[in-house]
């Protein structure tokens, strides 16, 4: 290597160092993902609808795997510099439009889990069809702490380019009605301030943003995918739109979960577990355990109604739990086990999941269907790690801040064997 080429290579290395450091710092910067739903369990909107079980599964996932569901107000305060930090894995749940399912499906599920959420309502829909909210329902949710915000007055496209027949004066008057009257009516009906707007159809431009601020709104949300970070423009906060085309794997991926390789899982993926009268041991080995933050590792069965304590050995990457109390209620179901952790090198969340089935009492041996388990590499079943002696680090992670409530009881207790 010549002196000149050596010098060039050395300079490239020096230039790469601050870039890598900046990327690492960026990865550690607190962020939030704002989820956008529209309608749950309704045939009236075949594209934007999600099923009741899909919504419940997604909320169970957030509650049981270390996510923190927080109010939209907290995210606004953070990006505008009024709040110093956000919890890790912060999620905001928003519901657009004002469909009746917001009250009948979303509200009870969120109350059960003590999850805050925001409903963006356009007043013109309220009470107009059997599938829309009533003002009584809006007021009841607001009094229970649900955040009611504006989705304009009648849910039209709001930018001028969508209304070419209106001159500037006519457009400004019409836009003021859509923005100001919606805000005024919602504040009158709920008795609470309305300071956020969701752009109908996600349609906005710089002129509209200025009008939104002038009408008294502090923030507005789009339908553009992305995380909200410190310094994000409050008048174009990004969201993740969830609809029926998004399966569970895609939902987890969009929330930032990468793949984790696991081995030696029990029960074997797709297996019908027998016999019925014994507790079910759920376990796996994490071959990349040396690159995982041991305090971040978790295991749960998403179908269970309660969080079951698990044991993790940070010396060899073995993790397990014993299902006892939940087994009878789960007979005949396909269950999804999920392991998660934080990669200590990248700071990213990684996950692996597999499914198995508990038989019905009258079940005979049958061939189980092939179920996807791309992140699982089955091998010999690992022995469950049991708490033992003084080598254990005992950690109890309260789920209050993570939205634990309803069918998620108490704390998620885990036993971690520390590496020597």
C-alpha cells in the first residue's frame, strides 16, 4: 500500500467514526409511534376495518411485551420541548372519524387495560347513522378520560387544490368553518379543550398548516408513516395507519421489532400439547444471548389472560415459563408464545414467536396444520431454567406504566441468572 492510499484509508476511518457515533446516538433518542385506527368489527368499511380479535390481539401484545401506551399530549409536549423524555417503546393509540365501534369495541378494551387513547371526531357524523357515535357516548368517553379531538367539521379534503371552484375568499371562509366550528362544538359537548387535529385523508399543505395554527390548534396529525422524535413538526406528526391488510407479523415489524433466532423451543411449533392434566412448560434457547441486554429479555403467551412469571438464565440464554392456572381456560386454542429482547449492540428490539395448541378434552391425535415459524430453529428441547440459590437476580417489572390492567394482573416477575 502506498503512503497516499494508506492516508486515504485512514481518513475514511476517521470520517466514519462520528457518523457511527451519531447513528448510535440517534438510535438511543426517545421516539414514539402513533397508531391510527378507524373502525373495529364492522362491515361498513371493508378496507379500514380491523376485526375485534385483531384489535384485541394487538392491544394484548402492547400490554404484555414491554410497550408503554401514553397520551398523545405527552408526545406533543416532548417534541415541543415541554417534556424532557418519553418512556422506552412509547406508543400512542388514536381512532379516527367517530364510528360507533369506538364506543362499543375500543373503549371497553382500552378501559380494561387502562390505556389512554385519542378519538378524532368530526361533528357532522355524530348521531347521523346507526353506525356512528352519539353525543351521549362522546361525553361518556370524555368524562372517563378519553381524549376527544377534532377531525374537521365534515371530513372533507381540506387543501385548496381540492376545491378549485372556490376563490381565495370563499375557500378561507369555508376552511375556517371546518376548523373553528369543529373545535367549538367538541369543546362545548365535552367541556374540555380541543387542541389537536387529524387531517382528513391525511391531506395537508403548508397553507393549511398555517390555517390550522391560526384556528387555535397546537398540533396536527398526518397519515404518513414514521416515528415522532424530538424536533418533529407538531403540525405534521406522523402515524402508522392500521387496517385489515396488516397481519400480526407486519404490525410487529412496523413497530420496530427485528428477528431473533431461537432454538430448542417447547412445545414444538404446531404441536398439540398432551397430556392435559400436567402444567405446560414453554421454553426456548437464545443462541445470541451474549449480544442481548439480559434485563430486556421477556417471554409471554399472548393468548393467556394473565402474565405468567418466567425464568431466564443469562449465562446460557435459556428461558422458560410454566403455564398452570391459565391452562384450563385455554384448552382447544392455538397459543402464540413470544420472546423479546433488546440487542445490546444496536439498541434495537428483536423478537421471535411460535404457535402450539392445547387440545380439547375430547381431542384425538390429529395431524396439526403447518404454521409459520420463520424465526424458530427447532432442536432438542432445552431444560426449563429454574430459580436457584444466590446466582439469581430477581426483577419485578411493574406494568402500570406499560398499560397493564384488566386481564393483565400485577407485575411480570422474572428470574434472571446473571453471567459470571
